[in-house]
């Protein structure tokens, strides 16, 4: 299931870059034009466009064009599968801790401690 | 801050692969030997070793060697920075929604609606 989830890989890959994360943080504040997003990065526009394409492919942003102006907006719910996956891992881990605790309690009881 | 956090990039990069995620899920259950981790993946041992190196570099697992047997264990708290970053994004986004709502309420009030 999770093992073969290509969307989750796309999602984590999109987040695995500091420039892309800073763009997302900016877009969480407000939608923005591509040129405005590029400015604080100090990167050339084609490089920023490639980062935006990765974010869009992962479903984290949408872009729309009005004449020559392209605007980007965040898709906040797109990050949820990543959060869900991490929650699942935590639940497995906590289940293991619970079983370990239960085991220790049983052993202590058997020993009359 | 977040923009220049190389650890966060390492972390998300490590999670951006289905094989590595499946290894983490397995290790959340219990520590395991490298050969046992390799078996269900159907991958060659050197390939699995490379995946394990990526997970270890990101701090998500630790490995230890006893004679010729290498065992891997998960570091469950290592995923927290990723979760914190996602929480921060959600907080920024929800702050924006709150401001939008407040603005709409103000406009409606001014219009006497």
C-alpha cells in the first residue's frame, strides 16, 4: 500500500529542498506571481520555474495564467498524506512500546515483584 | 531558518522513496538484521545497504554490528522536525484563513449585513 504509493514519494521529494520549502511557506501566506516568488530566492527564473513544476507535480501548488502573468497558490490539504503516513509510523512504534510494557509487566508479575 | 535547514532536506529526501519507507515501517515493529530487511524488498544487498545509508544519514535509523551481523533500529523521534515543519505551514495557512474571515466580517458589518 504505502510501499507502492508514488504520490507519497513525489510529495516527500518536493519537500526535500530548502528553496521549494521556502516557496511553500511564502504561498501559505498568500498567492503570488512567479516573478515575486523568484525575487527572494536569488535564483534565475528558469530554475525557479523548475522548482514550481516539482511542487505542482506533487499537487502542493496550482498555477494559473492571466495574460503573461502566472500566479501560484498553495493546496494546503496536499500535505495531509505525508502527515498521515508519519502518524501511521508513530502508531506502529507506540504499539510496539505498549507490547513491550505489557511483556515487562507480565514478567514482573510472574516473578512476584 | 527553515530555508537553510539541510537536515530537513535530508529527512524528506530519505522519506521520498517507497523502499526506504517500507524499511522504516518494518523497523517501527522491531529492530532487524540487514539481510532480513533486504529479503522482502527483492533487491540486491548492496542496493538495500545504500538505502540504509540514506536512512542513517538522515538520522532515521541506527545500525550496530555484532561480529558479521549488522542490525538496524529506528530512531522514532527523528521524524519530528518534519512534522514540526508541516505544523508550522498549517499554522501560517490557518492564520491567513482567520484574517480572511475577519476581513469578510468587517466588510459585512460596514455594509450593515
